[in-house]
C-alpha cells in the first residue's frame, strides 16, 4: 500500500470516530450553555435578594425613626395639655408641627422604600419561575449528554482500536501531518483530486475547488508517492479509484 492508501484507511476510521465524538461534544456544549444560562439567572436572583434585604433594612430604619418621632409627638402632646401660658402653648404647638412634618417626610420615604421592595419581590418571583423552568431544561440536557455518551462509548472504543492500528503502519512524519491537517480542518483531512480538463492537465482540490499544479497529480500517480497537499487549504490530496485505475 502507498502512503496515500494508508492515509485513506486512517481517514475513514478517523472520520467515523470524530462523527461519534461530535454527537457527544454537541450534547456537552448544549449542557454547558444550559448550565451557564441557569447560573446567570441564579446570579440575578442572588443580586435581587441582596437588594431586597438592603431596601428592607432601610425601610425598617425609617419605620423605627417614624416611631421615635411619634413618641416625641406624644410627649409634646402631654406637655401641651399641661401648658400654663399661651406662649408656652404656642411654642409646644409649633414644635409639634415641625416634628410632624419630619415624620410625614420619613413616612413618605418609608412608603417609597416598601414599594420598591414589593416591586423587587415581584421580580424575584418571576425569576424563581424562570429558574424552575431553566432547571428542567438543564436537567434534560444532563440526561441527553449522558445518553449520548452511553450510546457511543462501545463503538468509540472499537473505532479507537481501529484508528490506532491504522496509524501504527504510518511513519511518525506522515502521522504528524495527518493529525495537524485534521486539527486545522475539523476532521476534513483528505480531499479528492477533481479532473477539470484532462487534455489541458487542469485539476482542482475537491474540497476548496482551487486549481492544483499538475505535478502534484503526477506525484500521486507514482508508486509509493509522498504526501501531497493542496496549496490552498493544505488538505491531503488523493486520487479517486477511477482516476487511479485509468492511470
């Protein structure tokens, strides 16, 4: 067998192996996306909960301040009832008015904060529902990924043995070229030579469709030819059986 034949044998097994692994990889990527989406929602929920706690604390402080002012007003009311002169009465009354205005302002702020808390709590409830739904979607992705791994595990092991056997007959240099091109092309490692015009010796790469020099085609016809790569896409070139037979 020529080096190209060895490449083709390895390519056929490698393509099947990559195809099976791609099914698992796709399921794994989907699972990662679902987990990221769920984590984002949980992060939003935690931030929302932190804001709710802060606003609730602020509202609580304002409520306490309002109660302190109320107690002060009650004390002034007692003093007002006990006033013995009009001047004293008017002074206490003026102070009560000022303090009441302060309390009204505090109560207004407290109401605003509570309304904000209620709005955030409504958002939190919506997020909780989204988290519940997204958790179900994530769990389905977990099941799907596990199923894909179980479906292909035995076949992947068998194909890996075949690939190792196919790779073992190749030189280290040839195997290094194959692996490098496979990595660069996502497993589309080999490309057939396409005849455009035989009389004019015009040929092209079957993958990228770029014209290739005739001397590369001639090299592929030679016995035990070295590896020939497309000058454009670097894929390893090979002749279709009909082309080889004709030559």
